[in-house]
C-alpha cells in the first residue's frame, strides 16, 4: 500500500484555518495556482471536496469540519515531535537512564550524578548495570543508554568521547611499613598484594613490568571489585594497586589509608563514554552525556590525596 503524502495534512490544516486558497498559499509560500493544485490532491486523498464555493468565498464541507480538530492535533503533535530538542524540559522529563560501568565509578560518581539530577532532572532516575565479561552488544540492542569504562572493543558504529585519563597508584593502611623507606620496585614487590579482576585473574600488566626487572609479587587475595578490596587493607599488610579515579571522594570517608606512586612504567588508562548513534540527536541523552562529562571533570578537580 502506498504511503500517503503527509505534507497534505499540513496544507489541509492551513486551508481549514484560513478558509481561503489565497491565504493558505501565502502562509505556505506558494502561488495561488499551486495551492489550488494542492487542494485538488487533498480532495482526491480524502475523497471529499473539503472546501466548496459559497458566493465569492470557500466554506468547509461537513467532512472538513469533522476533520478539523483531528488534523490540527496531528499537525501540532508532529511539530512537537520535530521541535522536541527546543521544547525539552529536563525538570519535567520522567526517564530512567541506564549506564554500564565497572564498580570503580559507582561510588563518588553516582552520588554526584544524583545530586545534579535532583536539581536539573528531579523526575529522572539512574540505574548502573554491572560491567559484562564480554561485549554483548548492549548498546546496539538498546539495553543500556551509555557505557562508561576503559577503552574496549565496541561495535563499529558506536560513538565515543574521552572522559579522562587515569593511572594506577598503590594503596595501603596509613601506618603500613612500606612507607618506612623509599618505595622502590623491590620494596613494592616485597609486600603481599591484592589483585582486582572481575574475571578472577591474578596477574596483569604490573606483573609483566615486575618480570622485566626479575621481580615477582605475591598475590594473597583476588577480589572482583576495587571497593570491596579496600576494606581488606585496614587491618593487614596487604597492598592494593588501584585506579586513581576510584579514589575520588574516598578521602572524605575518613579511612586510615594512604596512597603512593607505583615505581613501575605502567601505561595510563583512557576512560570513555560510549553510546549508539540512535541517541546522537536525542536531547535528553545529550544532556546525560554532557552531565557525565561535567561530573567527571568536577570530581577530578575536587579529589584529594589519601595521605
């Protein structure tokens, strides 16, 4: 079945409002003959004369009067649809944004996001889905709005934006003996450590760099998340290599912990946000992306050292 020319709805709405071919032509920036041809097409599409002559004027038929309100509503709805970006009121929007992120960002990031949303989008909510063990096309299948994490393999059409670059630092209890002298690679490797991996892997880039120096560390504990492993530091001699951004706002919690630079040439990690291009022009999603970027900048600037 052939699709109807929806432009005729706009023309019909203007004709019914003006009650005049000349007036409708003026509003649509057409000549009077062109508007008359449009009226002929409307009549054919609707199966009704729509406008009939009464003396020197045109008057709507009963069918046209019946359609007037419905046509007006359809055109108005279409205008709202195409002008949604201009008319969006975040304070009126009701929407649950679904983010996928590892556990590192949940703490300080989520609390700051919720504070911003309370002011700017109070009817919206946030759900953070756990980072998956594999790329399951969640963005492509519209099961999440945004992926936040380290650079990874994504579908080719996915849009990305760098949020920040982070590095790994060491973390230990404040009176840990590692702080009694200069922290060299040898002293760093000498203390038992925690390895964080949601896949349960004990070894990683740190072990590769230590091996290059003929050193090896002892992994005493393997944990799935950084935050869960932090509590194991408080009453032990364990050392935790941790992504620096996972310490954002942790200094405000009063933990007796201290961070230090790891004496190894470890590569920095790029943290990005990624989304499907279906959301490129969605004003609410655009607000979400801008807010995530802004919150990350604010957290990075306000974070303190654990010393």
